[in-house]
C-alpha cells in the first residue's frame, strides 16, 4: 500500500462474529528513500472509532504490532458483528517512497479459535474486486480503502487571536489607548516570568520519576569539561561526544572516522553541525576526520551510488556546473542513502564549519593543506551567484541579482526550488569567513576574497531589504505591528499567509509554517551576521515569531504559553540562537530548554527525537544543535569579544553554587573558568585561565546574581577594577593573560 500527501490507506477486517479477538500486524518498508510512515490500529463500531495502537517508522526495516506496551490493548478486543478493525498507513510528512508491505491477522480468543489472515485470505482474489471474501466463506470481510489524513490546520497569521478594533482618531491617540490596555508580547512576559529550568521544561513535557542518565564509556568524555548546578544538563553534556561518535564507522579508504547523519545518510546540510559541535567540545581530531569526507572530494562531483534524485555533477539546483563544489560526499549507509547532493544547503554549511574548525583549533598546517579545496568551493559559489543576472537583459535590476540560482534546500519540500535565504545566509557566511581565515596564510588572497564577499553581501542585503519592505506587517500581542523576514527571495510576507508556500509531496512534514519557523531566514542573523540582531526589523520579527507563529503552532496543543517557543524541528529552528545573539537571556533559556524537552527521550537513554512529538529517535543532528547552544550559554565569541557565562540561569549562582568549565576551545585558544557563589555574604568570585593562542583583547565575564542585585565593586588580581557594567552584570576584562582572579561585591 502507498499513502498520498492527503490520504491514508487502510486494510480493514469487518467482523463476521461477536466475541473477543486478538490483533497482530506488521508493517515493512517496500522501497528505499522514505522518511517513514505513521500507522494506526483502528476499531470502528456503529457509534465510534478509536485507535487501539499507533506508531511511526524511521523509513527502513519493519515493525511488529503490538509492541509490549500495546499487547494488552490488542490482546482482547471486544467486537460485535460488522465492527471493523483496520490497519491504517499514512504519510509521516513527505509521502515519497512510502510503499508499505502489511500483514494483518485477527484471531478469535476462545470460542472456535478461528483465524483471519489478510494475506492468505485475499492473495488469490486480490484483483477480483473489493471487498473480499474471507477464507471461511464470509462475504465482504476484507476491505481496502482510503481516508483523509490528519494534516494539522495551518495558522493564518493575518487573523490574530486578540481584539484590534480602535476608535482612536490619530496615531498619538492610538498609542495612548494602547498603553492603557497594558498588553505585552511573549518576550516581555518571558522576561517578567521566573526563568525556565530543566525541571520546569522536562517534567512538564516528559513527566516525573524519569530514569537516570547513562554514563558514556571510558574514552568518550568531552575534552571540554563542564560542571554546572543542573546535574541533568551536566549529564547530558557528558553524553554528547559518545552519542555523536558511537554510530560512526571506519572509512574503508583511510581508516578515519566515517560520519553520516544517523539514522539518515550523509548530508552536509546537517552533518556540518555534528562536526562543528565536536569541535566546540574539543574533539578536534574526530571533527577533522569528518571534514575530510568533503575536503578529499574530487573537484568534479560524481553522483554514482547517491540518492536517486541527485544531479550527476552538482547540487540540486539551477546551477550551471559543479566544479569545485563541496557536494556529493559519501559515508556509511543510512536511511535515504547518500543525500548530500539533494540538500543544496550543504556547500554553504560545510564551508562555514570548515572555517570554524580552523578558528577553534588554530591548526595552520591543516589550513594550508585544506585551503585550496575550501577555496574552490567558495569560488564555485561566487561563479554561480552571477548566473541569473547574466541570463536576461537588464539582469542587474533583478530582485535576486547576485543570489544563487533557485535550488532545493530539502527534498522533503515536494520539489520546491527557490532562492532560500537560509541557504544564502550560509553560502555568504562561508565565503566571508573564509576570507578572514585565508588571510592568516595568504593575506593577498584573503583580501581578494574579502572584496568578493563584501560585494556578495551587498547584493544579498539589498534583496533581503526589498523582501522586508514589500511584506505586510503583522500584529503582535502588545497591539503593535512589526516587519517579517520572508524565507526566500520573491516571497512577500509570511509563508503561512494566503500564498501558503507548500507543494504536493511535502505533506505535513514541510508545510507553510515550516518555512517561517524551521528553515527560515534566521541564518541571515545567526550565524551569518548579515543582519545585526539589534536591527529593529529583526527585533520586530522575533516578536512575530514568538507571539504568532510559535505560540499559535497547533502542535503546542493545550500547553501553557511558557512551554511554547518551538514548532516542529528544534534542531533546525534557530530561535534560541537568535535570542542568545541578542543577549536576551530569559527568552534564550525558555527556547533552549523547551526545545530540549520536546526532543529528549528519557526512556531511550536520553537521545533526541528528530521532530517535536515524534521521531525517528536518536537523531544526532538534533543532539548537536543542543550541544552547540549549551556551549554558547557558557562560552560565546562575538567578534573580538570572548564571553564567559553569558547566559547561565540566575539559579545557578544561588548560595554555594559553582559553575566550572575547563579546556573550552575558543577562537583565542582554550579557556578555563570557575565561578563560586557566596551571595549570602555579598560576593561572587571567578578564577580564570585566559586563552593563550591569541590574546583576547576583551573577555566579558557575566555574573547573573540570583536576585538581580547590582554590582557594587570589583577587584581583579587583588586590585580595584572599574570597568564593569552593573546593568548588564558584566565585568569587562582587557588584555589579561594567565591566571586571573575576579572578586565581585554586591
């Protein structure tokens, strides 16, 4: 059987008896390339229909039904004559390659112990008609049918869930009326709310009495050692390297670690963050092994053995050629096969992560050896960005002038090829970052590439500015209206509006809301930095995101507003990253911890689901996204500034609490720090070991007092120190080396 984007398919048994029956079934994938299916065992009587069992698959293998947990519900089902028991199969988002082999057996419990076996009963008469006689001669027992799938209703943001009517005759009068109503945005409410905690997020999503965290095997400890007052988050951090590496195989060509996007095949669009997270945790050799899967690629891509939709010599897009592009990487077998080429996001994200590897290791020898291949990737991007404007007369006046050709960011989109701002953000960031990186070993080459990156940035910024200007503003919960940043060039407004950017084949998995919240324009802000986070338009869009798109997300259900802040795939969603970049710590903690809570699976060893509310489980990209954000909470680079403890919760500095970080890789070298709270005596101390590879001209140490008390005085190495900001709770340290002792008085 094979579902379509809007219809489930089912095999039903219409009971010829009244009594008790036992239900057994099996579903198995009949072709490669599926992202999985959703299935149900449904019992329909004359008055109601209920689901006796439900599950999803990850796109491969088979599942036997019932599971141990469902055995009781399916072991003794009371049926009346003409009741129907069905095995229903539906798409889990995309429906491509969802051919499903099914088995369904109904066994009478007690009585004559009769057995109805779908395969045995209908195999000889499958094409004779529908419904089918059973093996005992009863007519119309077996039935194949379709039904409408359960696709959640998409939000229409043009209709807000609050009153907008006003009798004000002028803007000034409207502002006065608005103030009197005392409305507030979700971000304002979050800042006034007690900060989110692991306990508050995880117990609300996953319940209480959860199993203990496992311990990583010896040899898999993170080189960056973290000890924070939340024992749960410390334990999750300590699992990180093991979870990211345990599915690796040995590369048959060189014996190095061989990565993929477990449980899926390799794709730079996600594997990049697995490698970047390893670098951020200090596992540099493992990351280097993974990056070699791209750096060692031939200059001309070869799609032999790749996903069947892959173009032979370039990523999926309207590119003119692929010479030099970092695409079509090969790794261990995973669901979907080698998918690097069909996710055209990859050359940008891998290019960016490769520059991160240099800055976090300072490995100049590796950079000299790898630079020619990384530079070829950047030069390919620069050639391709000139393609569209050169094809038509007056091409320099195009909205998309200087952007990449239309491409496929994900095959799950149902064939949507566009000029996605997420891809553009990473493509530009990879060129821009490479210019700075290349300058270390080739100042002249770096300068040339910097000029190209600046021209690319100007064109991209112009396109984005136009997109924002042509998009309708959206009301948020304080009664004001704000700009939005569309997900792609030529899109005006939110994807969830009247256009409803969705294509046949994308199903529930990639619908309109997905483009505004998951693979959105957020990459332009973080990590690219093309749009500064303090841009008023960015701040406005963050309110639209939190007040409308994420809060009105149908997957939130009846949860309290404070448990929202996520949509569908928290690993790809960069909401938490945007809040952290904007130094909005309460909003970051809410987004970070709620996203963790909807993904984490305590019963399976604290691995991560791919999607909010469903799997596949043990998706290591999602775990890498968590690790990246957790590291940013503790250590964060902002240009020439190194932040320490930028986003630690206030509760972590209550009396006697301690935060310890050792051997943390940074752009400046490794850093250690330990913060100890003695707030009952009006002081917090911090002992630091400064990075030594490059002098960090500015190290900003944040100490978030549990009761928000202002800093009254600071000493550094026993001397009074005046460069601190009580309002931001930051001590700004300058040009210090070696061991540094900071004592703060309150």
